[in-house]
C-alpha cells in the first residue's frame, strides 16, 4: 500500500512572512483532520522561504520540498541552488522537470536526469514531472512521450532510488487552466507510467513508486482522482496557495 502524497507547489508566490503565516494556519487546519497522518503533506516553497518554513514546520505534519535544483555539486553557477544547499535548508523533496522549467528555462530530459541523480545522491526525494501538451494529446502520442520522459529521467538510477522517488503526471494543458483530465484518463497514463517502471525495474519496485496527478486539482475533484488504482496523490498549484483550500483538499483526498 503506497502512502498518499499531497504536495502543494507554490511556484513563484509568497514572501517569507506570508509563508510563515500559511504554515501556522495549515498546521491548525490539519489538526482537525483525524486521519491526516495517513498522507504525506508537502509544501514546495520558493527557495527564499525554505529555511524559514522548515523552522516553522518543525513538530507539525507539514513536510518541505523545493521547486528546482541544479545538477552540479557546487560551482560558478550564478543564481542556482545545489542539492546540498536545499538539504541544508531543510528540504526533503524537490520538484524536478516541471513543465514550466522545461518550457521557460530550457530544461531537457538530460538535465532532468542529471538533477534526479544529484538530488538522490544528497538524500532529496525527487518529484519528477512528466506530461504532454495539448497538440501531443490530440496527436495520440501521450503514452509514447511520457514513456520517453520517464525512461530518460531515471536513466542510470538504481532500483532502490527509483522506489523512493515520486513521479508527477501533469498534462500541460491542464495546468492552471481549470481543465482537468478525467480521473479515468489520468489514471490510464499513470498506469502506463507504472508499467514503464515495471519494465525498467520489475513489478515490485514499480509498485513502490508513488505517482501523482497534477493539473487543476481542487478540493472537489481530488477524491475521484485518489480513488483510481495508480494515482497516489496530487501535485497542486493554484489550490495550494490558500491554506483553507489546501486543507480541504487533504481532507477530501483521505
Ligand atoms: O505543480 C503544479 C501544477 O503545475 C498544477 O498547477 P495547478 O494546480 O495550478 O493547475
């Protein structure tokens, strides 16, 4: 049985003071959800707020993730953040290869793979994002594309490391648009992702990997998504920005 993982991706929102007040508020709301400990609740904060959120979240069920990592150990990479730094700031997870990073910052399957390896090397758990755009979906190449993204992301990664990783299936056309894949369509792609992982690492390891769906997930559609066989959680953008909405989403997910 895979533990559900509900991760909020704040993207480029929230100052440190806004982040701290959010965490305090969310902690109080989670306390009212009796079975909340059955899920991992993660906030992927901007780099500037990581350390402060880490401190604020001590002793709460809220776990911390980052939104990006550089693939190098350290060096002259102005503006970048290493896995060592993220770990030091308190991050447990890191989102890698989000479609916004691929689209606006030139990330490729190769850089995603390097980042996955670097994150795992330093004990960060990657949340690896894959997904098709609307043209690709209309052309019927979703499974082919997602398969190549998954194979590339985990190239040369050990089976044990893959089992600790999270994959987020995020159809690009559903991100921030209010358009959600149907739960059945989303699950079909997540099942395909698991079959690819099974082909790469064997069924037992593939069954340990948690696969999230992302793309306009809200409190009112999370339950149906979570009821699917291969969806183990959600990567949530807009609906994670308000603690009340995110807490409702966690409640409805369970
Ligand atoms: O990382 C989160 C995704 O990009 C989904 O964003 P959204 O929930 O605002 O559609």
